[in-house]
C-alpha cells in the first residue's frame, strides 16, 4: 500500500499531446476512479502509472519513489486488463503464480499465495482449467487473482467489467469493491461508465481531452460540478442545460424567467447556462409551461421528455404521470439545486 | 462453398476428383511398386499395376553402389539444423519487427524483405567464390548457412511477423507487469502462442532443405558428402543410363518416411499452412 | 512489499536527470539484438553476394588458374550477341507462363471441389496435397521413368489403343511434360491457400446472393473471386517467382533438351558458370534473373491496387 502522486504529467505521441498536464494525489489505500469520454486519455494515464507507456514530462511517484524510468516490474503494481489478458497456454494456477515465478519465490510460497487468492476469489475448483474453459466472470476473477497474489502496492484496472453482461457487471462491481475493503490496497480504476464510477469510487477524477476537469468524491461531483462538462458527464439521465442571460429579475431564457440560485446580481447581463438535473424538476400548478414529447414509465419512476423554454429536457418523477405527448404540464425547478455555468468557459458561477 | 449439393452433383464431384487424383497418386504408387518388382518386370507389357512377383534385392544394391546411409544422414541432419536455425532466427526477427519499437525498424524490415527478391540462384556464383575462399567447398556449411539466412528464411520471418502482429498485445503487457523482460516474454509468451505459425515454418523449411538440389551439386563433389537428391541421380550404369529399379528404390526410401509423417500429421500440416497469415 | 530496488534515486525535485538507458532505449536495444542474427546473415549471404554479382559480371574468373581479370563490359556484349539467349528467354517465358496459368487454374478448381461439404473430403485433400511432401528429385525421377519411350504412361496408353510419344525427347512435348510434372508436384500448396481463402468468405454473402437469385457461376465471379483476390495475387507472385527458380526438374528430366527447348534461365546460368566455367558470364545471367524477378514482383505489387478489391 502506498500513495501515488502525479505531478504535471504529460504524454505526447509524436506531435499530439494526449495527456496535457495531470496533477493527482492519490491517498494511501484510496479507491480512485478515472472517468471520461472515449479517447480522453484514461488508459494512457493508467498505463503510464503502470510503466507500459513512457512519461514525456512530469513525475509519477509511487510511495516515496519516483518511478518515471522504472520498468513495470520494479514499480510493484498489478494491472487488470479489459480483455483480462490471461495467458491462454497456461492453467489458472500457473496464470496466477506466473509473476511470482519470475520474482524468485519458492514453489511452496507460490502455491500458498495462489491458494490464498483462489480462496478469496472462489477459484479453488478452477485451478487446473485453461482460460478458454472459463466463463467471462470466472476469467475476470482469475485476472483479479493474478493481481492480488503479489500483494502489490497499487492495483490498476482498465475497464475490467466492460466485457461482461449487465447483470454480471453489477455482481463483479460489488466483488471488486469488497476486495478493496478487505485488502485496502491503493486502487486506480478506469471506466467510462459513470454508474461504476459513482458506486465504487472514494474519489473520482473526471478527465476530458487529456486534462483533469475535476477531482472529488462522487457526491461532490454530483452536487457541485466544477464546470459544465462535469455536470453533463456525471448523472444519468444527464443534467438539462438552458442557455440564456443573467438579469436582475432572474435567468432569462426562451421567453421565461427562472429564479437564480444564490446572489449573483453583479453578473447582470452575462450570458450563461442554467443547469438543472431531471429529478429537480417538480410538478407544480404555478410552474413553467412545458410540452410533453415522450413519456417513459420505468416502474419505480417515470421519465418524461419535454420542451421547456424552447429547449428539449428530461424530467424524472418518482410519482406516476398520466400526461400524454402533446399535452402541457407545469414544472418548477428546485432553485437550491440549480447550477449556473459561464456560457463561454463553462466554469461554475454559483 | 455454399449449401448442400444435390445427389447428382455429388456423384459428379466425386467422379471429377477421382479422375483428377490419378496423376497425383499414381506416380508414388508406381515408384514404390516398381522398386519391388524384379528388373525384368518393370517395363513389362501390359504394365503391372500391382506387382506379381517381389524382388527386394535392389534395396541392398542401393547401399552397395553409394554410401546411401551416410547420404541419408547428411540430408537429415542438414535439414534439421536448417529448420531449427530458421525457426529460431526468423521468429526472433519476426517478433522484433512485429512488436518492438526501434529506430529504422521499417527501413531494416524493407532490407530484410529484399531477400525475397534474391533467390540463391541469383547469387550462386559469388556464394561459390565466398565459400571457396573460406575453404568450405565440399563441406555442408553452404547448405546450412545459405538457407538459414537466404530467401526462405526471409519468407519465414514475414510469416512469423504477420502472426505475432495478430496476437493480442495485452498478453505481453501483462507479462511485463508480471516482471518479465523482452527475452522472457518472447520465450514464454509469444513463442508458445505462435506454435501454429512456427510449425508451418518448420515444415516448409524442412522440405526446402530436403529438396535442395542446385546448391549440393554446385558445392559438393565427394559421394560421402552428398545429400539425397543429389545421390538419387547417381545410380547410373557405365553408359550413363539410369538403373531404374535401383533409382526407384532409393527414391522410395527418400520419399516414403516424409510421406508417412505427413499422413500421420496431415491436419497440423495443412492447417498450419492454411492459417499462417499467408493471406497478405 | 517485494524488495524492489530503484536504479534511479528519488531526488524528487523537478530537475531530475533522466538516465541514458530509458525504457525505450533498452527496448530498442532488445529489438536490435533480436534482428541481429538475421540481419547479419542476410548481409553476408544475400546482400554482399548480390553486390558481388555485379562486380563479377565485369570480370572473368579462371578458377583453375586462380586468375580474376577485369574485362569491362565484355560479358554484357557477349550477352547481347549470345545466339542461345533468345531460346533461353523463350523457354523461360513458356515455362513460367504455362506453369502459372495451369497451376493457378487447377489449384482454384481443386479448392472449389474440396470446399464442398462431402464425406471423405479430407482424404481427397490429403492425397491432392501429398506430392508437395514427396522429395522433389524422387518425384521427378518417377515421372522421368513414367515418361520414357517404353515407360508406364505409353504402356497404359497402348492398353487403350493409343500411341504415345517419346515425351521427354520430343521438342513439342518436352516442355509440356516438364510443366505438367511441376504442376502436379506443387499445386497442392496453392490449393490449400485457396481453400483457406474460400472458407474465409462469409457464408451470409452466398445466402444473400441466393435470396437475390444470383446464379452459382455469377456468385463465383462476383463474390468469390473478388473476396479471395488478395490470395490470388499473393499465390501468383509466389508461383511465378518460384517458377523462375526451377532447376532440379530440368536437370533430371531433360537436361535442358532436346536442343535447348527446355533450357530455362537458371539452368542456362548453371551450365555457363559451373559446367563451362564461365563465371563472369554466369554472373551476368544472374543479374538478368535478378532484374526479371524484381520487375515481376514490382509489377504484381502495383497490380495489387487494381486487382485486389478487398483486403483484410
Ligand atoms: N500508441 C499511440 N500512438 C498514438 N496515439 C495514441 C496511442 N495510444 C493512444 N493514442 C491516442 O491517445 C488518445 C487517448 O487514448 P486512450 O486509449 O488513453 O483513451 P481512453 O480514454 O482510454 O479511451 P477509451 O475509453 O476508448 O478506452 C486517443 O486519441 C488515442 O488515439
Ligand atoms: Mg481505454
């Protein structure tokens, strides 16, 4: 177990800078999740921590060692790959013990560690099988077993669940989480699934285009996104955005005026974007008029697509709604939970 | 190709294949059967498709007229050395060109590929001079060194590279994280996974060496150094006429062991060839 | 946990100096070491000899007298005025063309037949392929035996009341015989490559074509051929370059005869250099061979763009 420190880390492939200066302090024992849209550089950053990609500039330290020029094998990390990368020509047992073989451990020691890991991951019956004889979930567990036998300082996961079906993904999510609680090893976990990020992380790093947009606990990111990108990325269905202007009377957009969240009068006349999450729109006879476009009942809640102030939005209600497409309903945004972003920079204003 | 054939078409296909098969199979049959007929029967009319009398004494004559056992050993060990050497060097080079990033990799690969354009027939005269100056004429060195590094090995390198490119790179990254260096990754991960390609390369390198003819007759002059292909043509009478039955007996001994190995392992043989990235 | 030692210190100020042996450099070194044996071998046994061929073609080399004399363009003048060369080119062209056409069409036919779903098809596949693994000289000797005037082929023909010819001694049949012997020997290779390519064509394409009412012949022309065209191109390159190297078959079957009717370039080169000891002239012929191989490969590579409709 060790903290991991990234200081102004950059990576270029040729002339293109893929990682554009990332600073993150990962606390000892923390479960840190890297999220971001496809191609934003999550995998690249993770692989730089692993030592599979070189670092163009900046520093990565694991514990109190700068590891920039260390081979992966000296970094004391373990990695779980998206497609598991199990060695097809070795049994489960050999797959799990392979790294120990190459670190000069004795046979009995290896067997003991493998047994221990197999116990934890419920793999004891599968040790003699080859990867092709395993189901997707079992392969996933072997991949984790391979990581934990070594008792490394840091676990690195690159979208480990994306090859599993939805149900199994939920199961494995819980399993990884409980494994982390049990072993307490510092973990960096890459995903582009924000549900995974929200449910598993101690802290989330939201990345976009090679830069960090925000770092924080799941609820911090959800409740106070630092900018419009994070606001739109975290949460499903995504936050609604309404472009308009800040005035003394409130937020004016598409012919309606919304109450402003907090005192920001000095920004009079500034172009801004009003953000409101789908669950923060409530039915209210006095509220704003909205035209219903689509109603999707999910059982526990109802999702309604509607047009409000000329903008398409989504609202989610806990109660059941009888509205039909074409009808008009009245909605009131929860001002306390509203967000205001600068129109140009996207930075949070309130 | 598509769907089931109608019964009538099936008969047509079977018939056509059986007729086409004759020139592929009959020569081998004729070789074996003629070699065990008494000399008086081999030109008999009507031809004896199945021999009526046996005479195995020709097989003894093969060994009397030539140091045939020695020649057999020569061919076998040369082919073995060439095969192992080619498999080793070609898989190493193919791996590096497929996986390792190093400056001038593309240029160097182009230079290696140039070897495909230069069959040893083109360079045979200077090769002769080079080996002459090294005192290696009438030794087996040319038959070992030229194939291990010439056009056939370049082809092998190309095949291996194609195969390595198609292997998932994550396996090797996992091995790096597991603590292996390049050479160990190659030996314990990449090479075992490239077994099919390696098998095909081995088979064809072996056959190429086993069939080599120009190089032996250029480089070798004493019968105890000869390889089999060269030896087979030496069974002639005082007037240079072929001693057919003896030649056929020697040919049979040359061909049949490989043929048997092939029939036993034909699945690996053919599928190895078919799967070996020869698709471009 | 593991006692990993760090070769770089941990002076974690911004001005850390990078060691010379970075991960990239170490890996690059490994790369060079991996290719070194082959690269060195190719240099010594292929590239240097290739340069020497050019050098030799400007000389005459008398092995017995150990004399190596500069003769300038004499060998090239000899080449241009060589009365036999026309025949040699003719024979080479006929042999290569005949071989490629026959080999490719027979290979394709066999592959289509073998791609049918029939019981016992692998037995046929094995048998069609078997000559590939029969020792080349053994195979050639049997055919030589079969094609004698009083050999097996004529005897069989006579049984059916037909009269054969002296296949290998008759100028009109000698070349055909040599080509046919070679085709049967090696067609199995291309057959297997075509077979693999045919099996790689997605079944749905044929099903879709059948639904659209496309006739089997049109399916073959419009679906099969375009999709296996990379294989066709590749095998044709291999086959044509291989055909230029044919030597043992000629040496055993006809020794280039009758006359010079089967004297292909490699055989002529061998005769000139190693039987008549004209090493300089042999080198000049080597260059001709090299140029032909290079031009053919280049042309076919260019054709790739036009012929190949589909690549993996
Ligand atoms: N070896 C490479 N050479 C050049 N560009 C690369 C290389 N590897 C990655 N990239 C580029 O770097 C960017 C980031 O890639 P990366 O794989 O880190 O994305 P990611 O965030 O993991 O995306 P995903 O969610 O799709 O996995 C991409 O635009 C990719 O094209
Ligand atoms: Mg990724």
